C-alpha cells in the first residue's frame, strides 16, 4: 500500500475515497505472528512470516510477467498452501484473481477463460489435462501458465510455456508496496454455482471481505487466534473463501487445508488429527453443508466426542434440517450454526448464533445487514407468509461481469434479490422456503419443497430427498419427492406418505415418490431441482 496515503485505523471500516488493499491489510494485521502457522496442508505448513514474503513475491512476479492492474488471472487450484499465496498475491498487485471450481468440464473452463479474458492461469498439476482441453478450444489465449504440484506426490515434467509455482514466486524480490487500490476497486471474481444455468462472473471489491470478516467471522462466530479452522467447502467459492482464508487470517488463526474431496472418511481423519501435514493438529471450528453433515452422521465410522476438539460448527449452502442439527449436537455437544449467504453477498447475512440456535430456522439477520421479505406485488408480507428475500449490506458484489440485464435484476439499488423464499417467524427468526423458482402452489396455497424434504429426512431410512411440483393429467400441480435411502435401509412409498402426513398439513404430503440412487447436484453440493423438473417434463403429465 502506498505509504503516503494513510490506511484505515485497525478496526475502522475502509472509507470511500481512502486507499485500501485487502491483502496488504491481512499481512499487516499479522506482522507480529511470523512464526505461527497460517496454513497447514497435506504436505506441510506455511507460517505467517512465509505467507507475507510469498504473497509479496507473487505480486512482484505478476507485475514482472506483464499482468497489469485489474487484468484477470484464473485460479484453477486444489486447496493447498499455494492457493492463498496466489489469491492474495494477485490482490496485493491490484490484479483480479478469478477463483473457479475444480470439478468442472473443459467446456466450462473454456467459457470462463474467454469470459474473464484471463491473462494468466494458476493451475494444479493434476488439473492440467482438463485445462489443456479447454485452452485447445481456442476461445482465449493466456500469456502465462503457472503450475502447482503442491497436492501431488509426483511432479510431472512441465511443458513449454509452463512454469512451476515455486519458481514463479522465487523469480522476483518481494514487492515493497501493495497496489494503491481503494475499497471499491475491483478485488476478485467468484463464479456463481450454476444451480439454475450458466454460472455468472460475480465481481467483488477489495473491501468486501473486510466487512464479512468483521460482521460474521468475528461478531457471529467469535473466531479467535487460538482456533484451528477446517472447511469442507473449498476455497474456490464464497463460503469456503471466508471460512478458510479471510476469516482465520483476520484473527491470526490457523487453517487446515485438504485437497481431496470432503468424504466422511477424509473429514474424520482431519478431525482426529491425522492429517499428514501436521500430525496431531485437530480443528476447533468446522464448516460444512447439510449434505455433508447427513453423510457423516449416517457413517459407521463417526468419531466419538472424545476423539475430536470441535467447539463450533457452521453450515450453509442449503438450509439445515432440524433433525440433522439436533442429532449432531446430541452426539458432540457442539452446535451447528446454520446460516444463509450467497456468492452475490460474499458470505452469510442471516444466521443462527452459537449461543442462540433455533434448529429448523436460518436464524436472525446478521448485524450490519437488513432483510426484507416482499410479495409478488413487491410489497411487504406479514409474519408467517412466504416472501422473496432481499438483502442490503456492505458486502454486496459490484455486478455480474458482462451481464447488464442480470445485474439489474439482482442488484436493485441498495438491495440484492436473493432468489430465495423465506418466512419470518414471530421471534424475528427466518425459516427457509426454497428457491423462488422452486416454490409450489398446491390448491392455491404455497408449499415449500424444503419443508417437505426436511420432514422426509427425519425418517430413519431416508438419507436425502428433493421435492418438485409436477402437473397431473388435469394440469394441477402435485408434489413429487425423489428419495435416496440410507445404505441397507428400506421404506415404501406408503410408509413415507404416512410419515409426512403425520407431521405436516395434509395438503403438503408428496403425492408421488420415486426412490433414486442419488440426486443431481452442483459441484458445491446444491441440489439441482431444475434437472428433476426437466426429467419429469420429458416423461409427461402424471408420470412417476
């Protein structure tokens, strides 16, 4: 950061017109922790002192490579200590990192390369084949390809035009100053999950993660320097970026990174302190999603309470069914703090609290954010009635890149339209009703797919469920459930219908139930109900 321009005082919000660089802010905040581990991955650790040096070297190397202010660099990397160095190095240089999902296809990456016009790519070695296939499509040519082998035991030989990550950051002396950016300058992109179609490049400012650290990581979760944070959600999307990078760095905590998929066995291994990078290091804070919590609770190797060091768990991505939260807390005596965030708002804006959890609800507005529920006419809805969720807060994205119409639909002045339906309860908490395009009207009354799904998963034999509306032969909407049973469990359609009827209003029970081996999901674990609707549409009215 330019020393001639004062940075915001510690704890003070970055003011419009002032100078602020988020990477420089984090490095400065941790200047007194040089020897402490900032990140631990499967192969070693990165101290705060080494993070500072490597981030500044990465920034200088990007400048030396000819990548200019506000140009984009694609991050196609598995979670490792190299990831935060690349991300923060780009921010430090005023270059815009574009973090992308590591589980997509070559066609997806070809689109993202062309859409972002990335000048360089940081890629994990294991992802070079799919990246190569994307580059071969010819939609966009990158100027520099930097390869990280941090998550591979065997480093494959590099091809012409490729440079090893370690060599790239060693090629320049650490930058003495960060780019002279302001709080509203472009910071980074995150692509939306694509649960309803082609992902959108969501542009966040330099200051947006500062706000989420203060308002959620610190004020709600109460993260502290002594914490060891571990997120099943990967760094490439908004929830994981806060969980495993900005939140822990904002308080000087340590983050445990895992390159592999967060299967129950992989998560349990880290909970028990059996990670190869730092044996004995056990997470105190775990961030997951409902699908993951369900799979872990149903797993025969679920660790005992005395085997873990957890003090707090967080859930987001989709609403957490009450049964899951209650069962987890009974087992570990640790709450799961469920909340809702979005790529557009960067992190969670509506949440339970560690000291105040109402399972089955998404909790209360996070201080610093305002919430409105609006009806079909745009006006407010009374408590107990579903409405479209709108949010106003300081971490809203600047826009969708190159999509003016969609930007105008979502970012409406001070308000961001979430696309979710919610109900406000008498105690001020909010209950999830489903995505706005997923809500059903049965006999003229709104039915929340999530409410039916949450009831179905309370059945001892049910692992997961997804509910959609299907037209019958007369064109009337009926509810249909797709159900995944737990391994070795059995249930009939009649069993599940009766189970739901006993717990919900009679008109809400699913008229049709189909047992399936798995549900269609995005790479981040969100159920893609639109794919179930398309499948059912092809079958025709009344088909099961």
